[in-house]
C-alpha cells in the first residue's frame, strides 16, 4: 500500500502543471521575443522576417500576429525588455545599508563595467539604423529613448539625495551625456577590441563618471583598473 502511494505521488509530481491562458500567452510571447533577439543579433532586423521569427520560436505566423501587431512593435518591445532589465539592476544598487563610499563604488563599477556583458548592444545599433530609414519606427523609438533618459535622470536625482553629493549639472543633461559616452565606448570596444580593450574602456568610463558626477579627479595608475565588481 505504501509503495503504491509512493508511486502515485511520483507520477503526480511528473504531471506537467497546466498553465492558465494568461500564462500560456505570456510564455508564447517571451519565446517569440527570444527568437527575434537571436535572429536580429545574428543577421539583422531587416533580414529577419515574421516567418523566420515564428519558425525559430516553434510557432505559426498566426501566433506572431496574436501577440504583436508588427515586427516593428516587437522590436520596440525587445528594447523595452532590455531597458527594464538594466533599470532593475540599477535600482538594486540603492541599498539603504550601504555607506556613501560603498554606494559610490557600486555606481561607478556598474557604469564602467556594463560594456563587458552587454548582449543587447547590437539591438540598439539595429534600432538606430532602422529609425533612420523608417519615420514611423523612429517616432516610437525616439519616444522610448526620451523615456530612458528621463528614467536615468531620476536615478541621478535619487543617487544625489541618497549619498549627499550635489550633481554637477542638471540631471537631464547628465543622463544624456552619460548615455552618449557609454554607447560610444561600447561601440569602440565591440568593433576595435585590440585598440580599445575592456580594461581601457572601463578606466575611461570610470574616470569620466568620477569627474562629471562626483567632481573629483579620477583614480590613476594600476589601481584605476581595480574597481570593485558590479553586483
């Protein structure tokens, strides 16, 4: 009897949990997004068709259009997903138990090391190219970029209040400059790593951040490469 009960329990544990309609739809949506990201990074946005994306995800063309109105809409959703991931990582830096020095070190490390593992960087390059060609896509993309800058500006305000360090310029201007520098260094590192190594990019980003945000000379010498790892 006990053996039978044990076998029944094992069999029950092996039965696949039935997803709700909402869970199933979200799973399909995420698989389509993952497939699109893989294809866009491998062969580009324009060269990847709706049919390619659906096939890569293991679904029909109809499943694609049940979740997205267009490939452009899906692309913007991919960018939003990456942006929200980064914003969550930034929010995690604001630990109330951290000292001012710890908080500053975390923020510098995060900003200066993000280029080392930015798997979605080429997506943003693709988006800029597409926005230059397609005015309709450009409207959505620019709206998203403005939201991104506003979010980072708000993080700058929170950081300033948290550590008691006055900002050296308006937060909107600071967000614009930090984003532009980060994107430029990421581009240089991605396409010319022999000249612009990960370590050099880190030193440059950390140095500019400390000078512009903290208004202090950046670290120099070998220690400049010894920033703590971002959490």
